[in-house]
C-alpha cells in the first residue's frame, strides 16, 4: 500500500460533521467524505438528471462506496477526538498555577469552549493551545494509521 498523507487524514477528521463521515479508500489511498444525503440518494433509484453535476458525482462516489465497502476504512470521527479532555490535559500542562486554576474554572458547565477560548486570548495562550490541539489530533491520526496497518507521511 502507498503511504497516505497524514495532513489529509487530520483535515478529514476535523471536517466531518454530524451528517457526514470520512473514509480511507484502501486501493487508492484517497481520503473521501460521504454525506448522509449522498448515501441515501445512492441507495435509492431516484432520477438525478435534474441535479447539479457535483451532486451526481457525489452520489456516484457513494454508490461506489456502497458496492465496495470492504475497500474503505472509516477514519476516526469527530467523536473519537475528545476535545474537552485535550483541553484539560493542555491546562494541566501549563507551568503557571494561576493560569491553570483560572482556565480549569472556565471549562466547567455550559459554554465551556467559548469561555476557554476567551480565557486563552486574555492570557495570550491561544497559539500555544492550537499547537497542542493540532499535536493531539496528529497523534490520533497516527495511532489510527498504526492500528489499521497504514503507512503515512
């Protein structure tokens, strides 16, 4: 198997939504995203001639997926990346106790992500957080590749 581009896997994990899922097509090393809508259309016999070309292509790609599912491995979903836990780990890694205490208090309850981001901005830690988060996402992607016997670059 060819080496897959780790950056594409990471981007696909981040880009998935509630109504879409990304896969690695093993035979080509291509990372593909299917929406629930495209899968549903591929499973039906509806006439797609009135739809836009990009939509027809997405449905055709979804049909290919349905007919050859064994050639596709699901990428980790956004639910496999536990951002709240990563936030806690980041906070606990900070060397200044006052920053740790303040940020830990901000991530409790509803609206935690927004308060956390505002706290990071105020403490000038936003860039450091994004580096930490990107590294955690990269580790998830690398672990997934290793678990599935996939070489990456």
